[in-house]
């Protein structure tokens, strides 16, 4: 676990999973299907705990230009610059339970922002950076 400073905001547009965790893959597939190509795109997963105890999960992609979300009929989400607790996972697809285990560890950080969120930053097909907002 390490501290990471995200030096600029990341504007994204996203598709919300109908259920967590069962709907996560379908949300990513729906988002990918909207795009003419995924080459060169940066993808994210964004999640937080809802008031009812459920998890809200959004499959997201970095916007290439202002108004791109509207073009695809999607909502937007701004990943805020600032401090995060993070850990990188290699070959995450071989054991997807590592994602949950990693976030549980990150959420135990003493400086976690209770009003924040978790971010999965897909760096490439094999590498995933898990991040949790800090105060």
C-alpha cells in the first residue's frame, strides 16, 4: 500500500452496473460496445457505498472531449485530483478476488475519506491500480 497523488482531475463518462458485483462485467461490456474503438482509451471502475448498504459501481472511460458523454447518452463522473491510497495488481484477471481483497486493505487506511470512492484504473490488459480517496 502506498500513497499516490493524482495531479489532475479525470473527466469520465460511465455506465452504472445494475447489481454489484454481478453486474460489473456487463457494465464494462456495455460501455465498450458504445465506443467505435477502445484503442488508446483509459478505463476505470468507480464505486462507493450507498446509504442502503449496497455498492454503487460505474464502469467509466476518460472523455476525449467535452460533450462526449452526451454523444453516447451517458452520465459523467469526475475523478478528483488529490491524495489516494493505492496498490497495483499484476495479472488481476487470473484471480479477480484480489480486487476485493486489495480494496478491503486500502479502506483500512487511517486517512480514508468517508465521503470518497474507490477507483480501479486499468493501466493495460494485465495491470490494475486500485485507489481509495484520502482526506
